[in-house]
C-alpha cells in the first residue's frame, strides 16, 4: 500500500520516546527552573503580604489622624485600588489570563468616559472705528472671496452672517468664547471614541467632533470615522484651547474658516514600521465647508444657475508627515498635505452707482467691490435677471447690485514644519517651539450666471496663499512668550478670462502666557494688523489697527493627553 | 533521515523567536530593570533622567519606537498620563495598549502609597490612585523585576528561564544590599523633598519625610510657604533633595536658612544604566540622605 507513509509513521513512533530520553537533562533543568520560580513566587507573596500589612497599618494611622485632625476634610475618596494576590506578586500561573494584570492603575472611571470641560473666555479691545477688528481679520480680502455662504459683504461690518453659524468672533469687552465639553473612552477592544461639544457664550451648541477610531487593526493602520478635524496640515486638528495664540492665524482663518477642515467622513492612516517616523493618511469627507469647497444655498443655486449640491463625499485629503530622529529632547516634524474639493460655488457681487435722471448723460460708476467691470452699457437688463437689485436713492442715483455665480472645484496645498525643544528647566522654562505652515488655495471656476451674458462660460482661477510662522519660549518657570507673523495673499490673484492681482494682509502678534498649573492659563496678547479690506481700480482699502486680548483657559476634570 | 532532522531543526527555529524582544521603557529606571532582566532585549528609553516624566510631551520619535514594540514598560499609576496614552494610541500597535500582554506597569505590580485621599485639585495635581514613584524603592523594584521577568517569559517563552533567573538574581542582589542601606540610613534625621517623589525610598528605610518644598503637588512654593517650612524645621537636622527638573531656588533658600545640605538628585539612573546602575543610583540617594 502506501509504504513510505507507513514507514515514516513507524519511524516517528519509534523515535519519539528516544527523543524524550535524550531530553532528560533538559527536563531536569526545566523542573529546577520551575522550582526556583515557585520558590520566588512564595517569597514574593510573603514580601507582598508584609508590605500590604504595613500599608494597611499606615493607612489606618493616616485615617485616624485625618479623622482626629479634621473630620470634614475628606469630601470624596477614590476607591482604593484592589489587586489580586497574583497581581501583587506579578506571578500568574502560565496560561491563565487574569483580568486586570495588564491594565493601568488609574483613578478609575468605572465605565464613565473621561470628561473634561475647558472654559475659554477673553477681554478684547481694538482701535478700529467700529470695534470689529476681530471680524475683519477673518475677512481679509482674497481673490474670489472667502466665505461661500451668503456673506454680508461690507454693508455692515458687524453682521457676521455666514449661514447663521455661530462664530466666536470677539467683540470689544468681555467674551466667553466657549465652554468645551470633551468626552472620550475606549468603547471596546476594537474602538476608541470621543466627542467634543462647544457651547458658546450665547448658548449656541456646536458638535465640533464626534468620532470613533480603531485600536486593533494590524500593519499600523487606523481608521477614524464620524465628524472630526482633518489631519490636513498641523494646526488644523487642534481645538482653540490648544493654540499658542488666542486667535487663529490668517491663512487658516481666511482660507479654511474658523473651524478649519472640520467635516464628516472617514480617515485612513498608515504608520509603516520604519526607522524614521512616517505617517501617511487620506480622508474622504462630505464637504460641508464654510470656505474651501463651499456650496451655496438652494435659492442662490437656482438664481445663479449653479446647479445643486453634488452628493458627497466632495472633499478629499491626503497627507504625509515625517519626523527625523533628533534624540529625546528635540522633535522635528515636516508635513505635506493636499485637499481637493470636487465642488466649489461662489457668488460675487459688485455695485454700480448709476444716475437715472431724465436728462441722462454719461453715468458715474462706483464699484464697491472687485471685478467684472468695463461697462459701456446702461444696466437695463431686458433678460430679467433675478440677481439684480435696484435701490433708488432720493438724489436720483440708482445703486445696482450685480451678482455673478461661479462654480467649479478647488485645490489646497499645505506644507508644515514644527520643531520643539524640551528643556530641562522647571515648569517649561527654556522650552522652545517653532511652527510654520504655508497654504495655497486655488479655485478653478466657471461663470454660470452674470449680469453680462457674454461672460457666461468664461473661466476664472482664483489663487490665494498664506503663511504663518510662530515661536514660543519659556522664559521663566510657568511663563511663556510667543511671537507670530502671519500673512495672507503673497499671491492673491485671479487669472483665466480676467487677470488681476491684489495686495496682501499681514499681522504681527506677541503674547505672554502664564501657566499657573497644568489646568489653568492666563494670556495677554497684542497684535498689529494690516488688513486689506477691499481693492478696486481706485486702489486698496486697508484697515490698520491694534488688537488686544486677555484670555483665560480653565480645564476641569480629567488630565488630557495632547498629541504632538 | 537527514531531511527529517532538518525538518525538526526548522520547526525548532520557527518555534523559538530568534529576534530579541523589542522593549520600550518610559524612564531610565524602567530601562535599567529591562536590562537587568533581559540584557539582550532591544531597548528604547523614552525620557532622560533629567526630565519630569509627568510633564513630557508626546513626540513622533516616541510613536515610532512604540510602533514596533513587543513590550511597553511604564512606571504607571498616571505618572505618564500627559503623553503616553496619546503616544501609544498614535503608534497603531494594539499589542502594547493597556489591557494587553505587551503593556506592563510597574505600579500595578506592587502596593502603592498615598492611595485614596481627596480627589480635589485645590490640593494640587493629586492622583488618588496612589503615588506613582515606586521606582525609588529597591524592594518594590525587585518585585517589579520578578513580575517583569514573568511577563517577558510569557512574551518570549524561548528565553523564559533566562528572564526568570535574571529577575531572581536582581531581587537577590537587592536583598543582599538591603542591610547595608539600612545600616547607613539608621537614625538618619530625615529629608525635605521638593515633591513626594522619593516617599517610597524614605518609607522603606524609615527615614522621616520632614516636608515638601511645594505646598501641594505641582504648585511651586511662595516665599511664605518657604518661611513656614523653615520655621517648622529650624533647629532640626536634615537634607533637602530636589530633582533636576525642579527649580533649585526654593530648595537653596530653605537650605541657607536651615543650614542644611541641598542635593539635586535625579529620580532615575542614567539612560544607559542596567541593574547595577540602578543599585548605584540607590547608593547615591542613600548616601545623600545619610549625609544630612
């Protein structure tokens, strides 16, 4: 039959005991080791019992003293950490898995999530005429406009009505920016989850983040899903209380909005096992953005012939971060990020001042805003554009508001660099950080509707970039000084069917932060702003002003761990 | 026949991991323990002895080290909580997360001091789970070493006997050294610490803790705090010890007023210390306290 197999089996059967005999010495060694282990186990246990006994005596003594000294001084006592015998000695019979052996000793949350609340308030003053400096820095002039929602252009600087969304724009005087509620927990062996909810001073509640993240995928992969701050760039995934300055830098604030890329979707990151830290990631996001990849409301979409909002996801990002090994006390990280919005819609408005006296002559015009000029014609549109508004002034001058609808897609590039030095000094003394990012946003749009029908179909590419560089230094224990320069619009231009280049806005900011403890911060900040508000053929309109903040940050509840 | 033997050899090779354990230790004390138990392990120590383990920040280099680690050895009891949870979560390495075999916490292996107490931050940065600084007590560290040996034996069964034997040897050395330390510290007048970071050592050798420079954990002293402490301790003998990451101003001022020696001593041995290095580190502390 199957001769070789039978022979093999027989051979195996014969050799097995022989192998066992030759392994006799090894067995004796193993037994000896086991005996040693048992002995050490018992010794360990006795030691542990002795020390537990002494601890118990001590605890009793402490309790007695406490009770005697001040019976009222024990408002709340965390549960005593209980450890099994096996855990105390660290010896557990091989093969058994007693729960808790591999766990961390913590103050114990008994299945409650870690909760912290961060209070963020300030006192603000600036020397603008209307005290609207904090709003102006977020409306620095950029080609193609910033906010995509029906933004209240210029008419009233105070009205910050971008889609009715509550924004933490400081007004002169006292502001409570937010109370931020943070909950996080490990859901099960497979997921961590967290949620951040901010309640503004006016009581508006915003769900900033609510996401899960995997914890047990192999090969260095992690998946995040839900609503979260994108890992595009560096500062994008930080909440305002983590910033080194009270306010967001100009490029992020103007090219991405107050919240940055905060969207709903999924993220995949890969941390390959390499000798140098390298993180690669990509995200697919719904695209509900305020600035980058913004879409307009339904009424405007119809009026301006822009078409409906595409179904999501409409925003895609990819990023890579690399950190060379610089020893224990230095850290440097360099990142490159890219984002693509498959749909971007914008509306541009410009006003014509037209004299409409009966004895009509060459009319005077005034463009309150940028673009689309060269007017020979009298703007009497027989084609009945819905996007035309007329206001007849008492002096017989008609103000015509022309709206141009544009649609297309948008790209965003980012480069970031962060360096941190951890000094040996007490409470952050001597610590130094440097952080810089460059953002370049480019919107490739086509005119879909215009008061000037010949322009429909014409292409407009709007490019605006920006840069910030900031450094902080711990000049005393618990005291930190910061300096920031940020600029928007190194390139600030429109190209395509029309070519024009605009100026830039920039700002110098200096601040001092006092970390009284790990849980509280007080900060004073001064900034000199030079903001380009508008630009047309008559020249630039600028606001130059100083702005001053006093800020407090209070952290209640559990110790947060901050990522790099 | 020959092919059969080769098969067995190949099986043995596959069964016993040829690679040494990849271990990440948060502090040099934990690193010293790892070297004592597993001299051949590939070890990365995340923090130097002159840095405050409680105030460290997560860095990409830490995440990289944790990415491929088989075992993470932490002091634990919330000492590293400001950075280690963030770093180990970012490392995308499920094996070293708390609750897994690859996560080892020294504080979870031994009984802790300062357990309980009010969870009230008016009392400073308190940790009701217990004082985490177990690494300055050589006896507790011997227990931790044996637990670590057992853990490494589970992770790398091929070298189990060696891990256990090394841990035993370390524990025996500590036992041998104990009488000498006890003799040196017998009748020591006591010490003022900056922070309650050496209470395990003081308690082990029955040396009185005369006070702390910081009035409550994590809060630096005011002039009034120092004057009160000086008033309480005037006329007594003792030594003032502070870690290099603490501001030396307060300790020096108190030292001048009381006429006591001021010793800046790191909480951990040098980064490259092994078991012997750790014992020498205890020697330094013992002679500093005895020198009062």
